[in-house]
């Protein structure tokens, strides 16, 4: 007897839906679910995923590093925000690093009221406190104090400083003289760009090099229109290492949009997803199975979420003296 040697079993959205429909008598074993049944089940499945978001599962935890500059008191986090990622549901921890150092120092997270009551929010110093306002599309990270590091503008709205690459249209390269080496961070219209591959840049990407036989390396950014036609400071960068905040965030779990999407869940969640969906669909097909499916779904939910914990040490410090 031999084992398979594989541990990559997974299910697609439509496979989860079919299994759930089988459990609640919504489809026969030799039947293919109708498009309407799949659409309805997909709606309930995505609604359930949104509900799981509120438990803030560990596997949805990520860290984001945010450079601090221009005495900014707040930074947006979300689609097309200063940090161009999916809007975090909440932040649970923050650390800071100062320019040129790698040591991370914990900083304190405040409530809205606590942050608003702080004095002199424009005071330049290393950040000691942060507050996160989740909002709906872009969250807002507030810091206290602020960084006095100035960014370097690479566009002034009038001077010709950018040229559309003849090699790859849409990749504009910098022709000015304000930078002579690859910058540490590049921001376009306030959005921090990520480093991509020169010659195949995508939205919100930059690269440093020479793809047009210029004779020297320069900065390239991907844009759909000429940066020179935009406002002053449309493109700017940080030429030195800035102070930074590193935040631990709970990202939103991804939706099921297409039939072949796989869950943004660990493999161990498949039964929980299937029975939970079957419970939601049961009133539409066979209400007589509701008690069984509800009990099973509740048990699987509890078992799965109880395993979503981190091992952590517990330290006790004795108090000496009276």
C-alpha cells in the first residue's frame, strides 16, 4: 500500500456549490446545477466569506511597511491609496524603524478619541502613536509625530521632464536632473509604486534602468498619460532612507468571482465552507434537513475557528519587595 505523496487537494467555487446543493437536496447526483442555482449559491457563499472576515482569522494577517515623509499626519491604505493594497479591516500592531536602522520598536495604538485629543499633531519626531480609521474604501492611518523628510518632486507641471519610451509606449522615463541614482521610494499622484520589470511595467509600477539606449540609467514609471501634463509634484520620490511604520493588518478575504476560483481559506476549511453554505441554501430546497445541517455547520465552524490560534509564550515577572 502506498500513499499519494500529494497534499494539494483543493475545491473550486462551483465544486463547493455542487457539494452544498447535494447536502440540501438542491441537485441530484447525476444533475448539473442550473445557472440560476449557481448564481444564488455564489451570492450566499460570498456573503458567508464576508461574515468570516469579522472573526479576523490569522491566515488573513499581513504586514505593510509605510514610509513617512513631507510632515504627513495621515496615510491612506486601500485601492489607489498611499499604500495601494486592499483596505485592511483593522490594524492590530505597529512598529517603527528610524532612517538607516533595521531595529523595530513597538509603538502604541490609540482610539479615535485618544488620537484626536493629542496635541501638536504636526510636531516632527519619530512616531510613537498611531490610529487606524477603517472607513469603507480606503482606511486612514494617522501617526503622531510626523516625519520632516522632504520628498523630491520629479514634475512641475510645465517643464518637459518625462518622455514616453519608444521601446514600450506607456513607460515614461525621467529626463530631469533631480535624481542621479535609483530612489528608495517612488510616489505618483500620492500612490506608492512598487518595483516592476523594465519593458513590461504594469499599473502602479516603476523600474530603474535603460530600455532606450540612453547611455545611462534613469527612472521609468508606467502611466497612461504624460506626467508633464499633470500638476506640480504628480511624481515625487524619496532619495534617502525614511523613517517607516510597519503595521500588522487583517486583510479582507478574497471573493469568489468565477467558477474556477479556489477559496482564500486553508484546505482544512473546505468542510466548514460546504456545510455552512448548505445550511444557508437549505430553506430554498429541503427545510427538513435544516436541523442536521445547522448543527453540523455550527460544529465545523467552532472546530475550525478554534484551531485558528497562535502559540505564544506567557511570561510572569515576580515582584520583589513589599
